[in-house]
């Protein structure tokens, strides 16, 4: 993609915020969904919450009208990952879910095939499959970007819809893979915010500027004294970027 095409793409690109519901109970998750929907439309359910309350929170978000990002980061042998992905389709109403790109090409291809087949069998829209590249908790080094590009290439070849990558790699990925690749960017922090265990972090407007489709924020909102105010601030910074 040349720089003119990239500029045009960025001018039309929309970036949406996803709230990572990293809490330990249905009632806490419900509190944040009730407080922030419809300002936030997409909620990420990860390992902690899914283990704590399973499908209950998925049904709640769905009934409320929210969209769901199921972030269980499948990393297993091809058969197991594919069968787990079939169950994700059967749950219904999952907009996107994650697998680890480091699970390898065969695993990703089998996941893609299973999702397509199951969605077709049920006559429903297939969820988007998003490949996790390298965790944003890994520190920046010169090896990271080439590795993320090669994992993304493998994900695209296997038919995945997008990847999770930090803002540090997002610009290169957009340039390399064009506008069709969905890029999800965690590690979002406002100036002066606690990093926690994240390393490759960035502000919301930087992620948008680099070409991210979705930014993921968890602790900056969940641990805030005023979660609504922080959410508003993040959305404002995306919209005015
Ligand atoms: O609290 P914080 O904003 O750091 O949360 C980031 C969220 O994004 C967490 O739920 C984490 O599991 C997820 N994530 C990440 N890095 C990845 C993939 C997912 O931080 N590469």
C-alpha cells in the first residue's frame, strides 16, 4: 500500500473502543455494562470473567444490545482449537473471538474451516476470528515488529480476519496488509495512567493515528474513581484524533 492510499484509508477509518471486562463476577461485569452501554458498544469477555460466570454475561450483554468480543486466546492442537471454535459459533451472538497465531498455520486453518462450516450449518453470521500476535506485556525490542508481521502473514494466509497487536506495530501492519486487515490494539493508556503489566502501550489517539480499528481498554476504566468520565475522555480523544 503506497502512502497516498494509506492516507486516504486513514481518513475514512473508524476506530471503536472495546471495554475489557476483566472482573471476577457477573454482578461487577453487569455494573460496568449498565453504566457504560451504549456509550461503549463492544465488551470483551476474557478468561477471568468467562471462568467466573460463563455464558451468563454473554447472554446479558447480548440482551442489552451490546456486542461481544470473546477473548479466550485459543492455543491448542488443531482439532481441539477447531472444536472449541465451533462451540463459540454455537453460543450465538459472538462478534469476534481470539486464537493465538503461534498455534501455527494448521491450527488457524482448521479454526477458520470449523467456524465457516458451523455458521453455514446454522445459517448465522460467522464471528470474526482475530489472531493474537505477541502480547502487549512483552517489552519493545527490534525483534518484535518483524515477528508480528510474520505472524500476521500466517494469520491472513489461514483466512483469519484480523490480529491483536500493539500500537508500536499497528502502522507497519496497516501499510503491509492494507485496509482489509482488522487490527485490535490493547495496552491503551491516558497520559499519566498506570501501566500495570503492559509494556507496549499508547494513547487512544496514537492507536487511531496508526490505523487501529478497535482499541481495548480495561484497567484505566475499571480502576478509575469515575469510570464514566474516563470512558468519555477516551472516546473524545478517539473522535477528535
Ligand atoms: O487493563 P488493560 O487495559 O491493560 O487490559 C487489556 C486487555 O487486553 C486485557 O484484557 C488483556 O487480556 C487484553 N490483551 C492484551 N494484549 C494482547 C491481547 C489481549 O493486553 N496482546
